[in-house]
C-alpha cells in the first residue's frame, strides 16, 4: 500500500508527464528532420498564406522568400530539439529526486523551463503567429491550430502542476514541517 501511495504522489506524476512530454518533443523534432520536405511545406504554405481567404488587407503579411522559410523551419526544429533535451534533463533530475539522490528544485526548474519553451513554441509561434498573423485558421489544408492547442495545453498543465508542487513545498516549510509526500 505504501508503494501505491508513493507512486500516486505529485512528484511521480510530474516525472511521468515530463517523460511523456520529453519523448513527444523528441519525436516531433525527429519527424521534422526525417520528413523534412513534408513538414517544411507546412511552414511554407502558412507563411505564404496561399490557402487563406487572400484578403488584400492581410496578404501583405505573406512571406514567400524561401530563405526566410527555411531559416524559420530550421529554428523551429532546433527549438523543438532543445525543448526535448531540457525535458530529458528534467526527467533525469526527477528520477534522481525520486531515488533520494537529490532534491526536487532542479527537476522543477528544468521541467518549468521545458514546458515554458513548449508553450512559447505552440502558443506563441503556432497559435498567435501562425494562427492569427498568418491567418492559418482560414486554411482548410494547412491549419495546425488543433495540434498547437493540444501542445499548448499539455505544457500549461505541466507548468501549473510543477508550480503547484512548489507552492505545497513552500507552505510545508513555512509551517515548520517537512513535505514527505512531495
């Protein structure tokens, strides 16, 4: 029973969510590298706004310069890979903390950084810039808003949980007792 209680704790949940997100972001980066042309085409069409309503009032935003498209796509891949690496580092720190070989502060900070990076890419990059600036929402073929929202929400849940965990630890310390359940 004690093992089940420990496995049901917030630290284990955070470690699992960190592991899943690290794996996911690593696979996203790998897929963008190994299927470069297909995924680059997505970025190219979103930037070109060629499947939007093509309003003359917004088409000035379109970017068709292939160098800019390639640079943006490479930057996206690098950001995804870096996010995955930060989350892998966080997972290692969570495993060390769960094994009693370290505290949770490094794990929390790395998880928070990785999830903030994921939220920035999918919320800022895909939802705000792609979705609204380049009007991706108008495209029936090149609309990635649903997967972007999914990724943004996963990162947001992780951020809330990791900071909730920190608040619980701080309350326990301020009340003069140790947080053995964290």
